[in-house]
């Protein structure tokens, strides 16, 4: 049986996920409805969770806060838990759609990142063919084998949402503290690599070189290079204190390509040559 045969034979299907303990984001249930057979509920109402619908076929109307939005095949519409809504299929060309009920404190933010809001509750899926094929296969397998579980359905939801995720302009997205924290985490992971560079960092974080330098300086008050050098010099100082490696070996072990540059930066930072620093540490420990 192919996917289309399955959906033509089933009027509706519901998969519930009970006893989920997540607070931030979780899937409550998922389902399929064909309004050639299922009776719609057209009255205005609210609900405590959000619901995302992907329209497989047909047309209908969504009303949100007294505004009406036409919704048709290959579109996705949201029932927002902050709004009064009603929705119903068109009688001569009714919907068939797949839906996901979503709970959790992060749900509004995730949906906002996909472009949904009370003012824009409908989006057109740019990858409708791939999304439709994936969802149809998932529901067909789930109906014939109940072992298809929570994480596969959640993955399908995120696949659907990822097709809508908006690319934000750099000022709107990259000034966020959370993103700068990701940059710092990546630096701390890679700063000892001798081939580490701002270009390497920018490429890894999918951001332009100039904008990376701009947002990092704005957030941390120093340049990326200064931050990396401070980490490297701190690492070098610890090696001078706790090992017998030569200063030249320590320079390369700390990510510096040029030994003379390392010596200059170390003296500027600590006010001592590497040998004098090591000697002062030994004297303080006697």
C-alpha cells in the first residue's frame, strides 16, 4: 500500500503522547483529519496549547482575533494559545491535514522563529513535496505499527518547522547574548589549535568576519584576537608553572605560531619574561 492509498482509506488518525515531563517544549499529540468525512467545529474558542497544521489537500478559512485568513494546500497554519480562533474547511473542497499539538514554555518562541504570530498565523511551506512525503510515510507506518514513537513524531514536527525557520538579519539575531555565548564556547574548544583564526571561527559560526568582530567587541569589550590571546597566554602561564617544557614548546602548545610574537605578548601581559615568570613562581612556592 502506498502513502496516498492509506490517506484515502483513513478518515482520521490520532497519536497521543502521555506523561511527558518536559517543561520547555513537548509534543502532546499528533493526528490526521480528512474533512470529506470528519465534521468540523467552526465555533470561536481558545485552547491551552498550540497546534500546527500542515494542509495536504483542500481549502478553508482560519479566523484569529476577528481577522480571516484563507488556507489552502501546502500551507501551514497555527492555532495560537494566546488567541481566540475558529477554523473550518470549504464545503466544496474540504481540507485534509496533519496536525501537531505542542506544549511548553518555549513553544511560542520556536513558532515565532518560524514566522508565526497572531498577525501572521499562516505560512506557505517552501518544501511542501518533501515535507508531505515524510509526514505521509510517518503516519502510514504509525497506523500499521504502534511502535513508531515520540521522538520520531517530534523529529517530524521539527522537520516541518525547519522548512519555515526564518533567516534573521544579523543585527536582529546575532546581538543576542546566547549567540555570543556559543561563539565563546567554540573559541574555548578550539583556541589551542595553531590554525585557529577569526576566519575559521566566522565560517564555523556561519557569520561574516566583520559582523563577528563587531558583535563580539560589543558584548565582551575586547576583540576576538585579544580574547583568544588572553586564553592562550593563561594556558602558557599554567604550563610554565606546572611543567618543565621549554618556553618555545609551550608557545606552540598554547596555539602561538610565532615564538617571538608569543614572547612579546607574554611580557606585555605579565610584565615578565617567561624565564623570570617561571622563576618567580618557584620562589613563591618555596
